C-alpha cells in the first residue's frame, strides 16, 4: 500500500518511475504479485524484482521460523523493535536501488517508509535517510562526478495510515491491487489477509480512521472485519 | 586474495571470524569455490554465501555482456571508473554484512578493499567507509541502543599488492587457495586464470614486486608467466 501510493506520488511529481521490488525470502511472497499489479495499474516505465536471499542470515519473523506476532493493538505496535524487523533491510534495499539508479542515470530514489506507523524499525527514520543520501554520493561513480548528488524521497514519512488511505484516493490508486499482510492464507485460489498481524492491524485501523472500506479480502480468522 | 588476507588478519586481531561471500551473478563464480577453500583453510567459525541477483540490473562487465578489459598495464588500471565496476556493489555487500552482524551480535565488519590498487572504484575509499559506519549506527536496532556502534576494518586499504602478498606469507595464508581472475577458463578440470584482465595484471605485478611466485595456474593466453 505504501509503495503503491509512493509510486503514484512520484509520477505526479513528474518523475518517470521505474519500480523495484525485492524477493528476499519473505513469507508473504504475495506482495511481489501485488507489486506487479500495482506497476501495471499505474503504468510504470518498468518494474523489476531483485532476488536476495536474506533468509540465509536468519533473524526475523518475516523470513525465519520465528512466529509473527498477532492480535496486538495499534497503539502497542509502535513500541520497540518488533520480531518482524529484518536486519538492515532498508539499507540493503536502498543499496540495490542506488546501484540501479546509477545504471539508469536516475538521481531520485523514492520509498514508502513511514515514521508514524514505523513500528520501531530503526531504518524508517529521517536521520537514517539523511545518512544514506550522504553515503550515496560517496559510494557511486556518478557521485564522484562534480555536482551529482542523490536525493531520497519518502513522501509518506509523516503521514498516518489514514492519511495514506486518503492520499491513495486522491492519486487514483486502487488499493485492491495492494497487499499488506505478513501472514496471508489461500482459500480456493483467493488470498486472504489474516487481519491480526501488526501490518493488518495498522492497515485496518487506517481505513477505519479514514472512514473508508478496505477493498481486500480477509480470512475467517479476522473477526472484526464485517463490512 | 584480499579477502583471505583480511580474514587471517581479523583472526590475528583476536576476532572470531564469520565469513560472508556473495553470489551476485558474477562471471567469475570460481571465486565462491575459492572462498570456501579459504574459510576451511583458515578454520573460520562459519562461512555463508548470500545470493543476490545484481545481474537483473545490468551495467557491469562483471555481470553483464560488456567485455572485460584486457592487456592494460598496471599503471593504466587505476585511472577512472572501469567497465568492471558493479554499481554500488560494496554498499550492497556491506549492508547485507551489517544485517548479519546484527543477527550475530557482532560489531566489527572487516573487508579487503584497497585504495592503492582500487582501480577507480568509488566505493573503495576511506571516506566511503566513514559514511557507512555512520549509517550503520542509524540503520540498525543495535545502533539505537545506547553506546553501540559498528566499526569497519579495512586493513589492506593502504597496502600495495606486493605488501599484501608479503602479509599473506606472514599470516600463513596459502595463496593457492585464492582466485582473482575476472575471466577464468577451465581446461581438463583445472581452472586457469587468464593473466590479462585487470585483476590478473594487478595480482601478477604484486607477486613480481614482492619477489614471490604466484602459486595459481595461468592459461596459455597468459604469455608473460613462465615460472
């Protein structure tokens, strides 16, 4: 959802948008399918998926055998570093994006991270982005040329999930394309979100506060969603 | 060669060494086989290889269909950013290493980069490492705890290839384990280095200046190596 809205935002800014997704051994591989729907729906220049086997390193409930936390209230979720934190994930993703930007001759990297609902992820903070921008100028062949610098854009940084839902509407992003659940299940060919993991809780709370209905399907384990 | 000497250096410093290699779609996949030999020969705590498909992004002679430069003199090689530069490679590698360090509870990252023979790679410079150290403290869960910081060690940074050859000797690293060539070929089951790519030229020059014989095998295309 955040990536889709960020891509639509970038297009409205006048950027030609090249979409990049990561297959990093996440349990919730459905998000890659969703990314392809979003790229097609928004008519991006292109969309690529880079495989990186972070599972080889272990350490997160998103890639490892650690259990995904369930049933936490939205206000609990933002506290501390959660079990679903993938070590250095955004650093790795941004590094690969930087490499691709260098190949494409692009200078602007947009990402859908969010500090309000950041759930304790250290690599979703503005000071992290500032440090990465500085690194980018030193890390690349382009950065060594005079006057070339990279800019990171995180347009959702200060938005609540409810504001992101409303921005999606304003930008004509169909949120039915998107996928959020850390732990979805499949029933008769349909992907159902669990409704209880942190990601589902934050998403549902966002729709609730925005006064909008979430268009995606939730499974029977989710007992609050009746609309 | 540089990684092997760096690992042996780290062990001598008293570190328990966990080796990390990358399968990034490089043409010279033999270096991964060599990394396993080195890890075993040095008796590292463990050795892991992370796959990351940088080939999906194109842009380098090491992963793409661009031709590897040949027959350049050592003094030519250090000038400008070469065709074998993989965009943001060291940034990506360090990011993954940082994630693993966080999982392991390690605080020290050692890498075999070298500024003297750096062949124009921007991400082999001391200021790049300093920027990455700063980022690491902001990017990780560990870095958000008080007093935790990451240190990067690049013990070969200011050494010439000849000095690296002599350091290997001092540290009992058998350089026959190592592999350097960007474009090796196989003959009757034996891997032969080409002797003409930039990496081979720098390696051979290092042995020559150190007054030592390179123990690895070179193919017939290499006409200077007669010892």
